C-alpha cells in the first residue's frame, strides 16, 4: 500500500472565454486531489519493550529490542530490533530508554543509530550515570533523543548501545502502587514519516 506517493494532477489550461466543460474539468481534478489529501495516512509507528536489556560485555555493541507495538501504519519491527518502513522517505526516529547504574562507580552508556547493519556517522550520544544510591537502588535517568534519517522501503534502523559496566543497563520497571502508576518500559521508540 502506498501512503503518500501521489502528485497533483495537471490543471486544465483555462479557455480564453468562459467554458462550462473546462470549469467542470478543473473542479473534477481539484476534487480528486483534495480527496487524496483527506485520506492521506503518513507511515508511523510506536514500539516499546517490557524486559531488562542487559550487557554481558563492555566491548560489545547491543541492539535495543522491542516486544510490543502500540500502533503502526507502514512501519514495524523485524527480528525484535529492526525498525522497518514500507515506503521510502525521510523519517524522524525518537527514543527514550530507562538507563540504570547498579555499580558503586559512575558509568557511561553510549547510544547510536545503525542502518542496514552499518553505524550511521555522528549519531552517537553518551549518557553519564552517577554511582548507585544504595544496594538495590540504582541511579537512573532517561536517555532520549531524536534523529532524522533517509530510508528506502527495504532499509531498517537499529538503536545500538554499549556500556562501561555490565552493572549499568537499560531497566524495565513494573507498574507501581501507592499511588497506582503505569509500568516503565525499558525502551520506547517512535518512527514518523516527514517527507518523501
């Protein structure tokens, strides 16, 4: 299904004198174009994960994974980590992730974008995490940013991360009580079409 690959039809050239047929043709072309705009659905998706995402090595890059979809039109997740789209275009990819440090020392987590298995130049961000507050009570912050990227219909994007300690990772928190509050996904990502 094509969500946005349509162009304005050429308008009929005006007649030198009033011409009812020419006016009807103009109205027909404009009506067709505006009907297409009214049914326009830009590709988009919202995805999240409900598990802890941990590292077993400080020298390995890990792909963030997603096990749940809020909604998606023309976008999806393949192989649990690959954000995909069905139409070529420029997309805005946003994410937030719950970074936690259970270590007694400050740690860093780097997060960057990878397209089709290759790192995207200059897409890395480093998040500094203070030492844990106490045993069982980590230091935690939300790492978040957005990135514009051109994608073909066959491309995929991954959110990659690495940590300076296996005690610093991406945490999931279950729903809370007193007061009742929702769970905290380890990762939330959205992808939205900007332009063809």
